[in-house]
C-alpha cells in the first residue's frame, strides 16, 4: 500500500531538485556537518529508538530488535549510517512529523498519517493484536467474552490496535472502557498488575515484559511499515529498492524476524480455567502407544518403561503449562489398531502416533490434534525397480497388520493400490521379495532399523514424496483433552522434535564400505585420480601408436594431415574428459564437505552419501567407456554366442527404459515382426548396442515426445541363417546435417555437457559401430535438427532350435555363517588390502595377507591342514601373478590344498579376464570396485555349495 498517493508529483519534484543540489554541492554539505558520523560513504539517517521488541538493548549492552536488524540489512544495500534518537513511540512520531528524525519503524497505515509522513512501498511485517489478562484473574472468562463488559481495557493512544478492538467489541456486543496508554511496554504491564486496568490490547511480544499474562482473544491484525519524514523524500527510492532486494533474496525474511523477536511462547503457556479444572478432575491422561515401534515408542527391555520419542515428548509437555502439571500414564498395545479399539472402549484417553484423513477420522469417531512433527514415507522396492518412485507402477503395497498409520497413507494418497496385510515387518519384506507386493511402506525414521534386512534381501529404499504427521488421536466427544493436547504440543520446538527422532532412529552398526570410503575419502580420491591418469596415459599411447602406423602406410602429406586430425580429436577428448570427470568429482568433493557439516543429521547424511554413490557411478561409467574403446582398438574382444529367445531378449531390452520414459511422459512403443523364435547371438554385446541407442533416445527426447522400437525379420540367402533389422526412432532434438558424418568418430559430440547438460565422452556411438561391425552387422543413422533421429541396425544371425537359461543362481547369505572362516588374501596394494580386510572382517572372517603370488603359495604350502578355507587372489602382482599362483596351487601334491576354493578379485574386469581366471583353475571372478553383496554371495557359493 502506498502512503503518498496524493503527494507523488510533489515528492518526485522535490527529489529531483534534491538530486541536482547534491550533485553540485554534495561534498560541501558533507563537510559542513562535523557533528555527523564520518564512517561510510552513504547518507546519515536519524532513527527513532523506542524501547520495544523492535528496538532494545540486550544483556551484553548491544542494540538488537526487529527494526534494528531490518535497518542494518537495509544499510548493507544503501550504505546508510544511523544516528539513534531515543524517546517514547508517541514522542518520536511527533519528532518525525516535525522533521527532527528521519525514520521510524512499526507504524500502521492510516490516511491521516499518510498526509504527515512517507510510508515504505511494502510493509516491514504483519502483527496480530490480542487481549491479555493477568493469570490470577477469575472474573474474566476466555470462553465468555461478555465478562469483559464494564472492564477497563488499556490500549496505546492513537494506535491501530484501538481501531481493531472497537470493531471487535462491536461485533461481539462488548461494552468496555478504553484507557489510553502513552508509556512503554513495562509501564503498561505495571498498570495491569497494579489493577489500574483490567486487560490490555497488544502484540504477542508484549508477553516478554511479564510471564504472568496470557491472551484470551485475537481482535485483529495489520501490516506495519517504515515511515520517513516528509523532508527526507531523498531516502524513499533507496529504501524501496533495498526492501525489494531483501525480499527477492529471502521471501520469508519478515516471517523469520517475527518468529525471532515478536513471538512469545510465554503468552500461550497457560490453560484456560475450564481446561485446568477438567485436568484436576480427570487426573492422569492415559496414552495408548504402539510398542516395538522405535524411534516413536517402545517399552524398555529391562524396566518395562516407555522409551523413544513419545517418552521425551510427554516429559517435556507435562510441565509446559505454567498453571498446570499434567501426569501421563503410558499404556502399550501390540498394534495401532488395537490402541484405537482401546480408545473407543474407554481403556485410554488418547493414542500415539496417529495420522488420519478427515474422512477416516470421522469414520473412527476420533479427533486428531494438529501435527507437531512429520515423517517421510519410504517405499522399499526390489533392486530391479530402482529409480525414482513411480506410483503408477505400483499395484500392491505391503502393510503390517494393525498399522492404520500407513493404511491411512494408502487410502488418501494412493487410493488405487491394493493393500497386502502381513503379520510383521519381516513378512512385509518377504512379500516384496516374493513378488506378492510391489513395495513396503515405512517411515523414514524406521528405515535405519530395517536396513540390515533390506540389504540382505536386495531391496532398495525410494522416497514416495509423501509424509505422515505425528499427532495424538482422542475420542470425538473429548473436546477438552483435544484442546489441552493441542496447546501443550504447540510449545514443542522443531529442534527438539527432530533431535529426539534422530536420537532414537540411530542403530549402531559396523562400518560399511561406503562408511569406510567416507572416513578415508582422500585415499579413495587419490586412487580414483590415479586410475584416471593411468587410463588417460594408456589411451594417449594407443592414439599415438595408431598415428605412427598411419605415417608408415601413407604418403608424407596425408600422414601429416592425419596426425593433425588425430591431435585435434585428442585435444577435444581431453577437454571433454576433463569436464566430464570433474563434474562427478566435484559432486563427490562437494557432498563430502557437506557431509562433514551435517554428520548429526541422519536424513541429510543419507542424502549426501547417496549423491556421492551416484556420482561415483557416473565416474566409473566414463572410465568403463574409455577402457571399452581401448580394448576394441586393441582387438582383444571375442564373440561369445549362445542360443537365446528373440522376443524375450527384445522385451528385456525394451523394458530397461520403460520407467525412465514414463518419468518424462515419453510415448514408448515396440513392435515385433519375426517368425524365427531362437537364434545364436552374443547377448552382452548386442544388448550394449541397443542400450546405447535407447539411452540417447531417452536423453535427447523432451517431455511428451515419442520413442519407437521396431524389430523386423528379413530373408537370408544363407541356409540356416536369418537377418534381423532393428529400427529405433525418436522425436528428440536431432542432429545437424554437418554433424551426421562424424557421429561414429571417437570423442565427437555436437554439443558437450557445458551446453546441453547431458553427460558423455563421445565414445558411445563409436563403440556401438565397432561392436556392430565386429558382429558382421551394419548400422545407419538418419536425423534432422529439431525433428528427431532414427538408427537402423541389421544383424545376420544363425538360427537355433531352443534357448538355454544361463542366468546364475543367487546364493542366500547368512551373516553368521562366515564366523571362524579364514581367508588368505593375495593383494599387493596396501589400500586395496585395507578395504578388503575391513569388509571381510565385518562379515566375520579371519584374514591373513600375502603381498604377492609367490608369498601366497608359500603360506598355503607351509600352513597346517585346514588352516585356510578360501583364497582371494589379485591378478597383477609382482614376482608371481595371480594366474601363475593359481596354477601352482592346483599342482600341489596335497590334494586338500590343491582343491582349495580360489576367487579372482581384480580390476581386470573384461570377459576374457574372467575366462583366463577359470582357465588358470580359479572358481570365480569378482571385479573391482568391490560389490560387497556379490563378494559375499560368491564366498557363500564356494564355501557352502
């Protein structure tokens, strides 16, 4: 609201003249005022200082308050310096009108005032006005406003509060005597305590002056402003600009100031007379709770007493009211449903924790208090469904019997779901594993206590984006208790609430691999940097070797041009690789710093660890692409054909991106046109081709676009063979005609991640083309900028009669089964050995280490029989590598030692490396970085088969 509508033209003219005057004579004017402070280059502003929550001196003798802090923020943008002039609010307002001060705060707008002063263009806040009485009064009933008739009501003279009270009194037919106050807040409190007035109208911060008053009714509210003296119109534009900048940077700024300076819990820590009398008559409040449901509530195993969040909450609120002490009697129940039955049977007075939508609460004939905390809802899903939570893909949700908390979430937020009721949380997890349910809903605060079972069973937690409230439920006819609990829980601070929840959410567990990496982050980072450096050197050497070959086989001029082209590609590659590697590395380092700052916040800590894990995955993907290209260049890949079912393979490839496409609302379709059911094919390499193409289609197609996957069978001239043509088309951003000829060149990207924010090294399509050509196929691409792209891949394939299932079985791991088992670890790298020992030690293994293959063989030969149960063998080691060590062990005369299980645990991660390991007599192959779950599964397989 603008205060100077009628004087705008005049003020603008004054402002213009003042600006010209300052431009010409400004330096002279500054020097002519020796009594003004000289610091800063801005204007000196005389500020009215009246004792109130807006301006006061703290216990350390420093100025503070709502207005003081706001004015300092304004000075940061304007360069103003302040002179403070002390007086009462009324005195200062008169001084402002006379031009003796320049700025006042906490002034409500009226037409009369707008003629005498300049109001800021936007308010500095909103204040509410309450009627306060002394806590000792019994003749004024908060539930009967007529008891105010004839009473003397103290109100600041000429204030907006007076206008609000008069309007409120007329509305409620109240006839009271208004007593005008001109002094400070302390003087007003004294008048109330001395009996000069019976009640007072003021803001909530008024209770700061006296702890023995409480509000009985709100009579209104209004916005309040900064005001300027009419002769300081030169300040108006600067004030307006500064306030706009403050609000644009933090739109909750005034709310935060209000909570910091103007709110007072003391004013709301009193029960009305009727509620206090009800408590005296009723006695203890019986609270029904769900036992075995930490962090919210449980019974202590030793004492049988209540523990958890509810215990802390009841202890705090039992003394929260200044005129009442509440006693609570906790009553445990097996389920929330049982507790609600106890509520309706009169066994208890209220239930915790509860959240019910309005319809369900009405059906339950219950009242639910205002929430005093929230909990996120997590969906536990199978690993193959990992990704952002998609409620459209869920049909059935597992819920523990009697958990009306989560049943209410499903009925309100996911009404199309079918509820699968299970006897326990363990049964809910099993239902998801067995496919009887698509997810299991739990509170995020319960998740830490379930992570052991979640990890063992291959489930992953995904946020649903929904929350449940922490509240009490009471019977619908128990309005008194409903009001009392609401008043008491309103005194709880967010800091205490979430501190209690975090404290009882924590479960002490041994350090995991990710925990170890977090504690040894610099070592881990050094390893990653070393790996990247080695890969880059290997790749550069590969490029240089190819350049030398070209020089030997081509004319000098063509060789020079080829070398320049290769050097340009290398420069582009290093530029892109530097950016793409630094991006996830920056995320890892940034979230690591945040992790150090928020170690005591479980939700933030879990979020930062997940981000570090995702960034590490991106980094590993980049490294794998570089290695894959180098391997293809070197010619070391081999074809591994097996019979497979065409439709099943196509459906599997198609389904990988179904969820990602759905998230972007992309129309994703497939059509199969084939007669041959089985063919011989290298499934891994073929899958890599189509996954690369579909990944690009998903990345470069916007929301609402379309992607189509078409498989056609063509006749073959060769008997016993057929030809399959796969067409993948999208309506994405497309490619320019100039870039199309370069799409299959190494390190080529039409735009790098700096421009389109899409990660990649420019190696995906070159890898695809090399793989297609290696399998005797062809690949074509058609594209138009802004229209879309089509890839056509054709493979000649040998017809098979059936398809074998080569999926490896999953070995169940019992955490107790490894205790007492001894491992001989052959690892020459100290850091890798330390990580492996930490992981294996947590699982219960005893570990002996050997620095190379030769030492490993000698330790096994010299050890007594049955000393070692299994060997974990690195491959690249000094003196004797892992392959040679395995062959030596298999040739031992001692049959038991010769047949000891040996698992390769190595960074040599390609198919040919696995084949070499088995050829050397090893029993399995585990690639680094270590997948802990796979490692434990493989150990269980070789130890307990």
